[in-house]
C-alpha cells in the first residue's frame, strides 16, 4: 500500500496536475543537424546545470530539489513540417506530467525537408521562466562539437512553497496587501465559452513577427514604455474581441525572481527560478489612445511595485486554492472559469542577444528565437514577446474552451495592427 501524502505533498501534486505554467523556448535553425553531437551537448548541458536532472524530495514544509540525481533529459528528434511546432508546443504547455524522479526539462527537435529544424526546449513549471529557457539554449549551442570538460553551476531552484530568505511575517504582510487589492479590484471581463464547458481543455498557440524596420520604429517610439505598450495593444484588442465600449481588465505581469530572491549564483548564469507576477487593474475605453493606455498601465505597475510586490502566490493561496485542489484536482477547471480573475498576462523578454543567444553556431544559423509561456489556472490568455535579429516576435497562448479560436485570432490581429500603426505614426 502506498504511503499517505502529507498536505504539502498533496498541494504540489495538485499544482503539477492543474497548472500549465510550463515554458517553451523555440529556435528556428538552418544547417546540418548532427543528432549524435546534439545528444552529447545535451549531456554536457545537464552537467553544467544539475537542476535539469533534479528530483523532487517532498517533506512536511513543501518540496526541495535534489540536483543531479534525477532522470536524464529526453531528446526527441522527428521529421515534421515547419508549422508542426505549434502542436508540439501546445502539447508541452498543457498538463505535461513531470515525475518526481525527474527530469525537469525536455528537448524536441523537428527536422524539416528544407535543411532547417525547429528546437523546442520545455521546462517544468517549477523552474521554468523565459530567461532559463534561452540561457540553456545558449549553452546547448555552445557545447555542440565541444569536448571540453564542463564545471557544474549551482542552481538551487525555487523551493516549492517558501523560498529561502523570506520569513513568515513578510508573507503575512503580503497576504494582507493581496487580499485588500483583490477586494478593491473591478471584476474583469473574461472570454468564457460557458456553453462549451463540456469540451476538453487544450492549449493553443499563434504568433506574429514584426520586420526589423517596424520593430526598430516601435522600440524607438515606445522607449521605456515597451512592455506597457504591448499590454495596451492587447487591452485595446480585448475591447474589440469582446465588442465592449469599455471594460475593467486585470493584467498579470510576470516578474523574474532573480531581482527578488537573494541568489548566490551569478545572475547571468543562474537558471531555474520561475516567475512571480504583479497584477494591475485598469478600466480601458474604446476611444483611448494607445500611448495613454500604456502610460496608465506603466503607472499602475510602478505603484504595485512600490506597494511591496511581487508576490509569490503558492504559499499565499494554499488555504483558498490548494486545499480544495488537494481533495479534487479536477476542480482546477472551476477555478479557471468562475473564480480567478486575470484577463490576460504579458511577459516581455526583450532582446535575446542580451541573454547570449547567438545568430551563428558553427555551421548552424539561428534564424528565429522566441518564447511561448503557458497560461495557468490564474489566466487563460498569455502573451509572450522576445526580440531576436532585430525582429519582435509576439506569441499568444490561450486555453480552449475558455477562449475561443475566433476571439484569440481577433486579439492577435488587432494587437498587431495597433502596434504597426503606432510604429508607423
């Protein structure tokens, strides 16, 4: 008979089954693919980052990572059309099972007939943030063809519940702030399809990419408001998709925990810290100019940071969310549809060259690099942006049937049109 799980373990199990916070980094690569060299590079990557082969050790307070002792990362190489990456990434984002014995990541390579390939690196949601995806892909490319020994880098990862360096009183203060903010927040609009509640839940992804000239003009015109401008474009698109004259929206802003936790490893090399987020509430009007909406969002975001954010929500939500999920993980669907109130979340990576993703690695040319971030029980819409080779790529991940494909297409098309118009003005 299996031993009974303690409440903390059950909570982690519930998160692993209910959340879709996995992250997928995508590379479009042109050039000859040496599968044996790639497999060797993957083993070197695991040596460099032992967190990739971590197992989860559960205890009464939560769960810790035991690095370097888990199962090896799988490498899957298949022949597929270029468009097949969407189905692969969607499957990786939605309800992927990650066993306690590891690993914490997986690599899939789609080989195309035109001597190109698509590489998809999927990270377990407990360690998966955008920086980690591309720092790992950067290192993987650097190990191709290399036989040099690799020194391991200490990456302790985030504790599942209480990160080191945070006391109980700090959490209580943040809990009170979040409760007050939730009580004051307007009820945001959602794109629920309640008539389709019985349909199976699935993640879907689509993207648009702006050319170099348009990306440059947008970057120059937006200046420090780049993230807020992207949020504003999708806020305005939400009005069009919902056919609303005005709507209260809650926007989640994923936040890199390296800026928040005391991390011993150098920030430029550490991987494995998933993002928390700050939330902002604003009522958006159809006639508002895009820059005005962006300034409002930027101001609200700055105020939330001054008020003591970001918040790590796992320990905070345990009494409200995780205990019911412990008893019945299937209730995640209920929370998605009727309780949690994000309208959408927006993650902005910036230039991937700053992370060190190269444009050339030996005989390989990296043509595109972009991020797809999974939604969760907190939001059924996730926007992720990254710039590579001077081109801005924006991906939208949505959860059906909570968001219909028609609504998602309107959101993506409208946001792209707004950003192009702003860049051209």
